C-alpha cells in the first residue's frame, strides 16, 4: 500500500508507491509514452496536441492505487518509495536518495544521522 512521504520535487507530502505497486505502474507509464509517440508519428501533431489527444491511463491508475488525483504524469516517475532514503532523525524528512550523505532540509550529515548526533 502506498505510503505518504515528503516529495522533494513536489515540495509536499505525496503517496509513494511500494515496489509491488511500482511493478504494476511502470508498464502503464511506459505504454502512455508509447501511445503519445505513436499518435505524433501518425498525425504529425506536436507534443501538447498529442498529450491532449491521448488519455493518460497512468494518472487514473495512480489514483486507483493511492486515492490521490495527480494531474502531472511525469511526477509519477519519482513517486516511488525506494527512490528515497530513510527519514532524517533531525527533521523527519526523507533523505533524497538511499545513498544521500546529508539531509538538505536541516543539514545533518549522514554519519550524524546514523549515530544520533543530528
């Protein structure tokens, strides 16, 4: 089940997909891109026209999974729980990546976080 977590790119708490949910979501996102590309090739339309013409099932699928209505399909690519690191013990926000060396919100270094000094 999706977990609410602060998203650095969106600058707000968003439902983040588990790996099981992502395994179902990724093909839907990829198919949406392929549909837009095929539409553009067939009609010669620009990207804006193609996006308007092609309903994005990925947005609908994300809403069914999470209950949250997202309007930007590109945002779905980074609403994946495994892309983020653990919560900062200083401020509680997730580290930007599992490999992050510091928390950009409060400045605590990863070694301080691990030892409880942050």
